[in-house]
């Protein structure tokens, strides 16, 4: 039996080897995230960042004599579809993936990649649990909720100093995770939230919740979740004369929230990765994005770009595309990227990542606070 | 008044508004069920299409420089009703009429298929993102001492209540007084017999779908304006809630749809008010189970007589 298995393995390897050689001139990179569904905007950010990186890398001569080709997969931010996408990527013989985007999609997909030997770098999933399973091939080029939560909390404690604070979340892995982290931190500093409640993602009517916030005389609300719900909460709060200050994570920080909430989005506080598009060193790229009619200001555009830089720099340094060798190299080295100098820890997370608090404006723009 | 009672009043206002909208959509389910005994699962999608058309027309007229709000709303309403009714009519013609003689389950599957088709059709033609419209009708009344608790009741909420009430009253009159309405009731009692007596039942059934779709378009306009946001997925949840309301009130009964919608809306608002709001769907649907256990035909429904 054992010999049979070994023979089979050898045959399989041989077949894979020839397959790899046959298509040695192009290297396919999977880009997985929502292209449809309510949070497709974020998928677009990741996509344009990754596609721009592929374009630039190819222009500079490709990697190890190969040209890169980006293949888009749509998981609609749905965990079930993410699993299907991951299986499809494995079946398509792709060994390098940028994605997924929503933490709840990345988590099940990453198990498949790890098992099937696919290198995955997410530019957007921030839930800490993704890298806590001891996976070897899973990395990320974005900060964790476990960094962002305490960062938001310290701003609340030191600058907002709310009298009666409420925390609302959308009961999803990302939103509730952040909300819980903020709650734990502010409680340590002696601020006891008067409310900690979940809403249902996709709901349209928040009037009952707003009346409750009003009754509790809440003056500050932290929201863990995405923009469609917070946009409606802001809009309905304004209509109902509820004037508390709101704060949210990068999941709410895109211009669509201003389309939904209109004037009610003025003064919203948002924690975001620092604006890499403002970095003087990235201005050539910003111009390249604008020339294609793409918006480089989204929080995941440059992390996706640098994920590809990390991947291809490792390929060049090791002269290999083997996910295992690349992962080993990534853990031991530092990378110069558009999002700064990146170093990974043993879990595959960034050693350092900084967030900034922004003041959101009704026209969808933002200015840094402090 | 004390804070507790003002708060209760506010939550009742909220609940009645949500409930009215459920009721408007629920009528479409209840009318179709009353006449041909099938559940038109694509109805929520018709509502969603009504919302989209409203948004497109309002945005279009505004960009053409038309500023008079009543005229804009009227034009949007008319176009939304025409478009939705066309969809309602076509859905019946294409997906249900050829299956009318067959097993109920087959028509149900066809309805679910239609719902998925329409949803994806809108995703592909309009994109899957939220489309937003700035508030058109803002303002309202507030009462109660601001230092205790200020109750707000917006013009938009009043409009939803009025529109729901007037539509319901008009429909009830139509069904009970007009010739067409009498034909409708005859169909609902015995479709085969009505046909034998020389009434064009196909026409009546088509008309039922058209009326249901027109009401869904009104709901689409009102809710579109109230929430200011629409995406291709709103029809599913709204349809599910409206269907629940119809079953709660007694499916097949028009006052039942109204009552069911209001009860469902108020239950949701009061649950969010006094318990963590995560529990609102749990409580609302537990209520449905309880009512169906003790009154299987719903609050105002007639006990079903097996048709031979």
C-alpha cells in the first residue's frame, strides 16, 4: 500500500512538474475577494492595487523570467462561496493568492490554502484568529483588529472622553471582534459602556435602536462593522434628532458612506491605515492609478500592492515559486514596499502597522485628526 | 409625561411605520394566495424593482432640473407602478400560467426561481452596490420635554401611514364593491366554477398580479424615500417579512395582511426597545410560531376547506 502511495505521489509530482514547466512563461496569481455583493467596493480596492502591482512588475521585466497574470475570483464576502473559490483556485493550479478580503471569508479559505500548499497574503482581513492556527503559508500586509481596537480605544479614552458611551456591532466576525476589543480596552480605563448591542447586517430600519440610544442619553457611539449599516444609522439619527458622535473602523471608511448618510456623515471618526496615497514616494503610482481612472485612496489599495511586492521580491531572492520556500524567506527578511518597510512575525502578521484617526466629511473626503 | 411613556410612544410610532410597510408588501402575497392558492415568492423582487425605478426616475428628473417635489414624486410613482406592474404581469404569464394545472410545489419552485432570476438580473444590470438618494422629504414634529425624552414623528412616517391606510381602504372597497372585485372574490371561492360561468379567469388572475405589483411599487417608492438606500438584495428580506405578516394575519385576507404587518412591526420595535436588539427577529418569528400553533389559519384567515 505504502509503495503504491509513493508511486502515485511520484507520478503526481511528475505530472505537476511538467504542467509547471509548460506554463513557465506566465505565473498566475489568484486575486480573491468580493466583486459583487454589498461590500464589493472593498474588493475593488484590493483588485486595483493588485492589478496595478502586476502591471508595474511586468513592465519592469517580470519575475525570474516569468510574466505575472492576475486572475480574479469572486467570493461575494460569503464564507460558503469563499470555500468554493479556494477549491477552484487549487483546482486551477494556482499557488499564489492575494486575498481574501472579509475576515469571515479568509478564515475558511485559508485552511484550504494551507492544506493544499498555496501561499496566501491578505491585504484586508484584520481578524486576529486567522493567523492563530499555526498556519505556515498565510500572511497579511494589513494591521490586525487586535491593534486597531486598542488604537481606537486609546483615542476614545484620551481625546473623546465620552460620558455615556455605547458600542454597536453587526454580529459578524470583523465587526463584533473590533467592538469587543474596544469594549475591553475602554473598560480597563474605567469607561463603562451603557450599551453593547448587535444589529443585523442588511437591516434597513434602525429607528428602534436610535430611540433607545437617545433614551440612554448616549453621547458617543463606537460602531464595529461596515458602511451600509452605519450609513443608515447616521442618516436616521440625524432625522430623529439624535446627535451623538460616532466612530468606526476602516470598514466604514469609504466614500459610499457619505452617499448613504449625506450630511450626517460629517464629523464621523474613522480609524484607517495611514493614507499611503499621500506618501510622497508613492506619487508616481498615484498618478498611474488616476491615469487609469482608478481611485487610489481606498485603505486596501496599497496593502494589496505591497502584498504582491513582498511575494515577487521573495521569488526573486529565492529564485523559486515554491510556496514553502517563499514563506520561509518572508518570515526571515524585511521588505521595502509602498506601505513602508514590512517585517513578518512567526504567525505571518506584520510586526508593525500604524493607524490614523480621520475626521470624515459629508463630501466623502477625510482629514487626519491630531 | 414621564420618560418611560414617551419612550414607549416613540417605539410604537417606529413600529407602526415598519409595520405599515410590511403590510403594503404583504397584500401582494395575500391576494395571489387568496385567488390561486400559490405563494408568489418573486413578489419581494417586484418591490425591489419598484424602488430602483423610483430612484432612477427621481435622479433623472432632478438632473434635468425639475425641482418641484410633488411633481417629481408623482411622475416617479406612475413610472414605478407601470414598470412593476409590467414585471408582475410578465412573471405570471411566463413562470406561473403554464404551470397552473400542475402540483402546487412546482409553481412554488418556479416562483423561487423567478425571485433568484430577478435579483441577479438587477445585480447584473444595476450593479450590486447600495444606491443612495439624498433625503427628499425631511422634517417632522417633535413633542415631549427635550430634557426628558423628545419624541419625533417625521412627515415621511406620516406619509407612510397615510399611504398604507388609503391604499388598504381603496383596495377593500374595490374588492367588495366593483364588478372586477366581485369577479376576484368569485375566483377565490371556486376558480373552475367561475370559469364555467363565463368569466375570463385568466384576465382576473393577471389583474391580481398587476394590482399586487402596483402596491409593491408604492411600497418601493415609500421605503426607498424613507431609507434612502436600495440594493438588489432588499427584496428578499422585505419579502420574507411581508410573507410572515401575511401568514400571521391569515393568508388570503386583506385586512389580515394589514393587521399582521402592524403586529410584526410593533413586536420588532418593542423587542428592540426593551431587550437587546439582536433578539428582535427571534421574538417576531416565535410569535408567528405561537399564533400558527393556536390559530393555524392566522388571525383573520378563514379555516382552509380542502378544495376537491
